[in-house]
C-alpha cells in the first residue's frame, strides 16, 4: 500500500485523483492540503503543507505556483518523494525543484498522460529527419478558459523535445502579429487557444513542400492525467533522491 498526501486535494484534479484512489486497493490518500478545507474527502485536510503532520510515502502535487516553495522545503525536510504536476513554475522554482531532487526523489512532468509521453518518444525519433528535409514545425494547443498559463507546460515540453532532437536549432515564436516578414527556418511556432471546457488538445504540425504530417493528442477527461499521477506516485515511492519523469514510469511498465 502506498500512502499519499494530495497537495491541492480540493481542486479539480485533486478531486479526480481522490475518487480514483478510493477505488484502488494499492494506494491510499492519508491527508490532503488545500486552502479550501470544507470538503469532506474522508481524510484530514490542512490549509498549508507546513501544517501537515501525517506520515506518507509520497506526495502528489496538483496545486498552484504560489504553493511550491513551501512544498519543496517540506519534501526536503521530511524526505518525502513528490510527483510535481503543477505547471507554469518560474525559473527560480525550477532551480529549487532541481535542488530538492538532490535530497529526495522528485518526478516532474508537464503532462501525466501515457499518450503525450508516447508522442514525445515519437518526436525524438522523427524531428531531426523532418527538419533536415525542410519541414516547418508548429505546435497548436487548446485548453479550457480557466487555464492561466499559456502556452501550456505540455506544449513547451513538446517543443523542448523537438529542440533537443535537432541540436537546439529552433527559436520559439509565440506571436507573429508584430512582424511583416516570411517565416524563418529556425522558427518553431507555438499557438495557444483558450475556450469553453476543452480538457486539453495538442497538435504538432510538420509542414513540408506539398505534404503535411500532423500528430495530435486529445484529452477527453481529466481522468487520464489522474491515472498517470497515481502510477507515478506508485513508481516514485521508495526511490532514491534524483529527478525522474514519466519516461521512467513508462519504461518500468514495458
């Protein structure tokens, strides 16, 4: 049995994970952290991670950037591994995450779904080939109107995967409205759409001469991210200090 603290337990993702964990005999949420403590989840809820005195094997984080500094300090002090799913972290917070991983196991992923991480593997294999063949590369992502960061962390992760596979030849372009010139070959365009209740959609477009290749992932439910987070928590419990990602989780299951 893996005992979990759910950081951000009363947010939308926290509630989905709580529901799925209740149906899983191998994982139990023993405490939660959320500014809203009025929801009855069947486990104690603390307003701050600093107040949590419940022992656990791992923390799953789906919270907000404002909470991350305290979370990293808590994990390092208590030696509790953490699955970080919150996106939009500042560079300073990313540096703190890296420092925390030297003391305790940290798994960070911009997207917890098996599908997105499989696409990253595909992009690693084909991006250099298509780029050398003269294909332009664009990413279009769509999310609900409540999402505050744009572009999404997943879109940036996809772009980084492409850039790593092509020796960092691309410059990310988010807005072409101020330019009146043709597209440069070193551009990688990233466009963000926000509207309605779109859970998440990411499309990678390879546009060549007289042919276009499109790779697309559509999330129809937040459950896919929740399932991935639970699998990541199961994987991370008991792991030595270090920085992990969903590729490590997927590799274990192959």
